């Protein structure tokens, strides 16, 4: 399969994700059903078709965090099939259904959307190691009946059309706020020696003048 992917297909892919509700109805499983061209990482093996497959990374290039696999899975067969695993390069992917727990099932003559709010998810724990923006990364989908289905998916950041599909940047711990308050708070009260002066004024207790006058008698 050619690793070159047309730039115009990126916009078409975004349209496919926004029409997730239509694909779930599975009135038809051809590209015309979604109103997009099947030229952005598309492959068909047996009863299974994978369309608009994309690896979506963090919105910032230097950000640490997960990546996700976005795609639409079609099942032309008379029996449902489960998506058992996805592999992005050599990296394993964590799969979660849209609702509840268990396997992601592609119904007979139906479809499943991966990626986006309310859809099933496929998350790569370390996105930066798994894929690089601008590359065409090999992605392998393993189905219960059809078996392995592989294709080259375009790698894009979660910006513009893919902002609602990709992962959000993970928050990083901030060390500066935790270190700065401790010094002034603990130091200011302990270093204020002025209030202790009245209690430690030795003049009244140590006034020796009266005692010397008594000794004179």
C-alpha cells in the first residue's frame, strides 16, 4: 500500500468523525454513506473495512502523553466481530467500548467509530514513542473472525479538525509553587525577634541599684 496520503483527505476524515451518529446507524457501509472519499488510510479484508484511520497525537509537539487511533470500522458480514487488539508500530493500544466494559463489537452489517466524544477509544500510552507527526505509521487491527487487518495511517496532532478527536495534554507537576511558600512562611515568624524584647528586658529584674543601697545600711 502506498504511504502517500492526500492532504485533502484530512478534512474528509474530520467530517467522518463528526458524522459518527450516522455511521452507528449503519444504513450502509460504503464511503458514500458518510459522504467522504475512502482514500485516507482505507483497507478492506474479508467482511471488514477500516476507513479514515488516523493516529492523533498530542496538540503540542513537545508534550508528553498518549496518542489515539481514530477510524471507522465496518462489518459486511452476517455475524458480529470483536476488535481484539490494535497495534501502532510496536506499541500496544488500550481499547475501551463506547459504553460499559468489555470488548469493542462491530455488529453485523454495522459499524463502529473509534475516537471522539461518546465513541469507542483506542489509546496509545506513550504517543511520542509510537508515532511521529507527518509520518505514515503502520497500524494493525486484529478482529475475532477476519484476523489481522493492516494499513498505513497518517499521524497528525490534535489540532484544527482533529482537536475533538485526539487526546488532551497531560498536566505536568509544578515544583516552583510548592518550594516558594515554605521559605517565607516558616522564616518570617521565627525571625521576628522584636516581640520577644519586652519579655526579655532585663532592666526591671536586673536593676541592682536598690540592692546596693541596702547593703550600705
